[in-house]
C-alpha cells in the first residue's frame, strides 16, 4: 500500500468513525480506538462529547498526515470547508462502500465503531463483539485516569495531595511489564484466565451473589516474577494500577497507619475499575504477637477489615498482594484471599524458556539447554542479570553478538558474587 493511499484510508477511517459515533447513541467511548478517543477526550466530562467534528489539524495530530487537502483530492465523498478547515462526508454510503473496497479488515477489526457498522455489510468477516473485546476501554487511558484523579482532588486539595503520596497510580500504557514477556506456570496461567472471566462476568457474579472473588496472594522467593506479573496484569486487563507505597503508608504516629490503610482502599474503590497492589505484603500484615504495641495490632486489624470489605465483583477492584516471606504473615491474612498463587524458583525447563525469551531479541549463538543446567537455583530475575552482564561485557569488546562462552563466564561471575554475599553474612 503506497503512502498516499494509506493516508486516504486513515482520513476516511476518522470521518466514518466520527459519523457512526455521532449517529449511534448506543455506542460509547469504549467503541472508539484509543488514538481517536484520546484526541477528542474532554477532561471536564471525562467523555468524548457528541458531535465529533473533524478538522485538518485533527487528522494531522492523530495520524501525522501533513497535507490533508492533497490527500482528499481524489476522495469524492469528502468535502473540505476552508472556514475552520473542517472535513465532512458528503455521502455516507459512498464513503462506506469505498472504505469496504479497500479490504483493510485489520483496521476495521481494531475499531469497534467501524466493526459495529460493517458486521453485516456485504458478507465481510467482521465481529463487533470481538472488536469491542480487544479494544482498550476508556478507563485504561492515561487521560481518563488523570481526569478522575483531578476530580477526586477538587473538594479537598490538601487532603487529596496527602492521599496521593500513599500510592503510585499508573495507566496500563505506562506499565513496561507484559504477560507475553513472562514465563508462567500452568497454575498461574489458569488463575489469570479465571480472573479475566470474572472481570468479564461481574454482573452475572453479582446476580448470583458470588462476591468473594478477585483477591490473590502471590508467594515465592525474590525474583520469581510476583511483582512483574501483578504489574503485567494491568496491561493485560486494561486496568489502572494503584500500587501502595509502603514507606509512606506506615507512620511513626499512633493511629496514622490505620488511617492511611483505610484511605488507600477507599481511593481504589473511587478509582475503580482498577488493580490494587500491595507488594511486600508481610510488611503490613505480619503476625500479631502478644507483646506488640497496640497500634501495630490495630493496623493489622484495619488491613484485614479493609480486605474483607473490598470486592472485585462489587467494587471493581482486583486486589493483589505479594510476599517473599509468607511465614511472617498473620494467619488471618491468609484466609482473606480466595487464591494463594505460588511463584516457585523455575525448574530447568522454565529456566530454558526464560533464557530463550530474553535472548530472543539479541544476536546470540548459545545452547540454552546447557545454560539451564548450569543455573540450578536461579530465579528469573537472576537469569536476566546474567544476560545483562554478558551483553555489557561483550559491548566492552565492541561486540553485539553473544556466544556460549559469554554466558558461561557471566554465570560463573554471578555465582561467585552470590557466594561472597552469603559468606559476608556467615562470617
């Protein structure tokens, strides 16, 4: 496809999308592709207001097309109004037929508004439901999240400022981790799939009174992917991530920690749908002992009560907690989660898959079967560190190609550092 034709298709896509969205009140912002939705998003109403008008500057900002007038000169169904540089369709049916004849089904399938119109059009193999399901929803956009936070802060700016210090709030597009980049066990994959189904069927679960769903506790040694998986689910489920800042939530002042816990859970409910992540969960849910200060016990009690009173089905909040030290958790904390998901150290086969995954973007002539055997007891994070060192060492020699010896030397160096670290604690 030449660039001019591609530009014409993009102009037609925007005009058709705007026209369909304007005329069909049953379509929502979730039916607009993110690039179009983000451009027309109104922060005051947290929506895309109707009607959508299309100007040459809109086309330029969304698609990067410079000379819009030149692009539309052969599109007989597009009119250009000099006043305001506005574009509009003259005959919708002609535009729709022209666009269908371009056979760009991938573009239609990635645009629910277009899929809605073309689902039963001239036997095109288009499914509106599939297009809608694969499209990122409005709540996943950074613009929507920022507007929602702004709204939450307008009543009491000072209190809201203090509240936002307790958490990191990230849009799915800000999360670097992705599910496809992780090597997961079958149990982990199955639990993610169950959670996905729960998210898709919240109304049904509410109807049958099944509320205790969507509270997952990740347990396992450091570096086994607990936090990475939790963050990757933000992108996978298209949900904002509210990550607790433990250094801020715990306070030296009596009673403040309990108040901070309540504030964080309340914020998650108000920002829903979202994921609430409590990493290093044992730090705030450690076992209560008889000789502990009363304020610490109250903080743990507050946390347990907050977990009881939050629900994926009712409030739209997926609660994820992760710990390297499950033995430190209060027993009552275990019972609050509907699933305890184990993240063990990878076996040889998983280590090989992790090595293959990380090395897939690197020019490397290596035997990952042998490397997997040499790395018994290594976590996924350890394996990534080994590859990182091998890459950096090769760059010192002005090389971008890795060979088996590079990885073997990196493994030896890593093992030596680990041994020295352990000796420093036993000396």
